[in-house]
C-alpha cells in the first residue's frame, strides 16, 4: 500500500490502483509521512499522528505545538522527535505519552535570524533525521535558518550552515557524515556532517530544490527555476527532474510526464523491486520502471510526501 500525504490529508491506495485512493486522515497540509518499523507517522499542520495498522486509523500524539513539520525516531526506537512551526523541537521517551522541549536548539547564535516573511516572519524545523551509525546525532534543517547538528540526542547543538543556502527544505542523510540538502537556493552536499558544503547544481539553471532521494545507486532531485512566488507567471514552476549516478557530481535532466508544468515534490521506493515512485504538485503519481517514467494515477490534492507501507505494493 502507498500512503500519500497531500494538502488535504493522507490518502491510502494500492500502488497499482492509485485512482481508487481513499482519504484516511483528514487534516490540514501534510508535511511528512514516515515509517519506522510497523509504525507510521504523519507530521501535519494539524498535529503529529501515528498509525499502527498501515495507515487505516490514526491517533493524535498531542505535540505541544499544533503545526508539526518533521518527525524522526532514534534507531533504538526509544525516542521520537517532532519539529514544529515556529521552529521548536520536542522529544518523547515514553511512547508519545509526554513531550519535552529540547531548548538547546533555541540557544544557537543564529536563532534570531530564523524567519521567512511569507511564513508569518517565523521559521520551522522542516527536516529531521538520524543515521544508525551515529545514533545520538540529530540533523535538523530549518526553513529559513540552515542546518544544525546535535551529537548528544538533542541537548546541545552546533551550527553547520556556513557555505549553505539557509532556506532548507529537506536533508537526505546518506550515512553518518554525508548529507544532501535541498534548498530554496541550490542543492548541496557535505561529507563531514555539515562542517563544509559543496554546491551540486552549478551546471543547471534550476535552483529551487524541494527534496532529493536515493535508491539503487541513483540520486533523484527535482527543481523549479525559482521560488513559489514566481509560479503564477506565464511559465509556472518551469520544473525539471535530474538524475545522477555519481552521487550528485553530475546532474542529468530527464523527461517525465507533466514536465515542465508539474513539479515533483515527493519520493518513495517499492520494497519488493527497484521501482521508484514520485508525487507531484498536481496530484499525480509517477513510477520509474526500466529507466522510464510513467504516470500511474492521481489524487485530488497536491502531493507533499509519500511512504510505502511495509511488505506490500
């Protein structure tokens, strides 16, 4: 089954029957759907929700702030983290019965600079992740505020924003030291946990990246020519899809259904084969099979995030 997080809640459908999707969670905009083992979490602008039955039913986990933009779990499953708007970070160590704010994030020197005019002059914790090889290291991406890293489970933090565009939308954590940050002003990679960054999109003319994804030795990244305020113009988002087989050193523009009007915003991969799925701003689901992208269905809302539930297509 596929869970599809949209601007109008979460939809659920078999991958081969997308057009028959059913809305299983009615919320405001869904920012992230993630699966950790048998539990699935939906971070939404109405709260953080959990499902233990492959997305059929959901429970509100009562995070102290309503607008939850990101979620991650420690590798041992003992801690659950929730990033919010405004930019605060909370942790639960008792299966979401209670939450504690990690106030160290508020003590970073750049904290007063974190804001975005079109988001009420505030910022949010847009990305959170932990790699199993560094289980105490939390990587947080702030829109707008850069990347920051904690090596003690979230109590204290270091800024890792030098050389990086500070409008961070997503962080792809490839190992304990290598991350790829999709930003409003470029695609960046680090090999030293954010202490230095290299820009990867210098040879392409699209600079607004929302999310990168890696599967089967290939990196995928979609971008618009510029930021959303320009999308109402004659050319819309003017979107492109890039693939790379060398970790992002070179980006190849590839065709896909809906290009250039429909912007890819979400990714997932099927557990049982090598196919990759993509979700678009226009509500379409695309599938890459044998090197070609095809449209396999749609939902009646803009897609923000995708997650395949365990053991089923």
